């Protein structure tokens, strides 16, 4: 068992994903400027949380990490596309992302839109490679694709962004409606990352349910902590404008229940997530438990 801290272990796993991402879009005939725009955001850093979760669940349940890698990378492509589009003037209108100019600022709005479109579409090609190139059973891959498509689409991440925009500037959004919105906008992709890893490993429905419920719990906690950090952190640390939620009139957990209750609620969800993986053991189980705790530790 490694003695490294969770940030170092997450960094090691993220570096493996990063290496794959650098060549994942090669030999696809992508025009030079469009590829530059796609790479600008895709390779801009970040924790690679979603692909790392997919790989950790797959490996913990006996799957082949190398075979699952293209599918894991597809989650980062989808996540990155969503960030590019979220930053656009018509959406959140943010000029900074991961400490660098947003894609539409570095290039232009049309190129940024097309880069997001390209990343979303290429993601499904990567998912298919899990079977067509790496040989995983097609039924597993099709099931995982269906889960990720639902999580990414109008009933998931895209729908959540729509509701978030509807909530902007609205007073007294009920906590349950805020939770449902975040479950779509942020939580759905995190949940799918875990669930797809379990599916691709060939695990049975009980293990897949554990992965799904673990993902749901940390997805909620992740969003709560993001809301808290927008209040208590600074732009340099966040890599994006601090205080933008309040400035835009967004409904957040701190605005509804306060900072301390938000932290307590996040901790409750993390405890629920850790309980879900109590029956497992080994390095991946310890990594997932420590990663879950780290999500909340970021605000202390």
C-alpha cells in the first residue's frame, strides 16, 4: 500500500489519463485550428476526476484498465466540451478557465462552439473503440454508452445547465429543486463515470448499483464544495473567477443554507459514499474512499 497522500495518488492516476489524451484525437482529419482549440481546453490540466473514477471502479471490480481507457478519456472530452460551452457569453460568460483565458477568448466564439461540438462527438468514437479496438464485449460497451449518453444529454448535464440558467436571478429556489438541478448538471456525469467503470468491468448489477450510488453521493458533495469554494476561495486558487455565483445571482447551497450547514451536508454525503464501498478492499477501494474524503477536505 502506498504512503503517498491522496493528492499525489490522484495526480499519478491523472497523469496516465493525460498521456492518453495527448494522442486520443490523432489521425482523425481534424482541421488545424479546430484541433488547436480542442486541445487547448482538453489538455489544460485539471484533476481528471471523471476518467480516474471510471478506471478505479473498473480495476477494483476486476476490469482491464488499458482496455477501458478510451471510454474513460471520452468522459474528459464530454466534461471539457461542457466547460467550453458553459463559459460562452450566452451562458455563464466567464473569461477564465483553469487559470487561462476561456476558449472563446483564446480563439473566438464560433471556434469555441465547434470545439465543444467536436469533443462531444469524438467522445462517442472513443467509447466505441473500447470494443472495436480493445475488444471488450460489445454488450457491455453498449450498456455503458447508453448510461453516459443519458447522463450527458437533455435529461442529464445539458438539462441541468438549462435549469441552472432558469434559476439564475431567481429568489428562494427550494433546496430540493437546487439538489435536483445539480444532480443533473454536475452529478450525472460523475455518477456515470463510476457506473460505466463497473459496467465495463463485467460486474453484476449489485456492484453496478454500488458504483452508481457512490457516484451520486460524491457528485452532490462535489457541487456543494464547489459552491462553498466560490465564496471562501480566490480566483488564483480556483483558476476561474471567484465570487461569480453571487455576482450572477445564482442559487447555491451557501446562499440557501449558509456555509457551515453546506459543509456539514457535504460531509454527510461523503460518509454515505464511503459506506457504499465498505465491502471492497485493496488499493482502489482505499483510493476511492480517500478521494471521496478529499472532496470535502478542500474547504477546510
